[in-house]
């Protein structure tokens, strides 16, 4: 199973402590958004999890303890950088801060991985980055 930690919310930025506790306890419970009475328990052990995928705009809250997960699991990191201001995305780092923080990954988290295959001649990496610039033209309203 591939565990995506950022499918519904930026878990890394807002709930790092909770996420690390889930891995320490070895399970997580999720509620089905369409059927709120249905709760599923997932075991979080290396024999059940093939890879952990992180999707975040801010890895700073988890970086000091991220090794607790990366030492035990295959990991993949998707880092999104946006150009929106604090009025649209409060709590998200600015473009410059995001680029600086991205460099925090280099020593440890840009290592080769067997999680995915890369084009021939290119070593596979355990991360990707997306830049989502804001629209330069004003938004038009159509009635």
C-alpha cells in the first residue's frame, strides 16, 4: 500500500505531531467523507506500507523528526511552491522561504530511491517539486 499523507490536507504542515504519533503507535483511523459512520483502521508498519508519500507546501514542522519515518519506510516527497500571498494562504511560506527550505532536503532526502523508475540515464529521486504561479491577469467574472 502507498500511504499518501497529504491527499485531503497538508498534514505535514498542520498536523506533524499527530502524524508522527500515528507512526509511533502503528495505526491510523480514517473516516470516509461520504459515509461518516464508516471508519477504517490502517496498520502503519513497514511490512504493510510499500511507501509513504508526502505532499506539502511547508516541511519545516516535521524536518527535525522526519528521520523517524524515513529510517523505516520508503518515502517520496512532493513539495509545492505557490505565489499566493498570506491573505489567500495563511501559514504558507513565501516563495523565497519555500525555495530556501527546499534546500533543507538536499543532504538527506534527495537520495536515490527504488520507489519509481526514472528515465534511462537519470537516477531516480525521492522528491518532486511543483511551482504554481498566480494568475497575472485579473480574474474575469462571467454572468
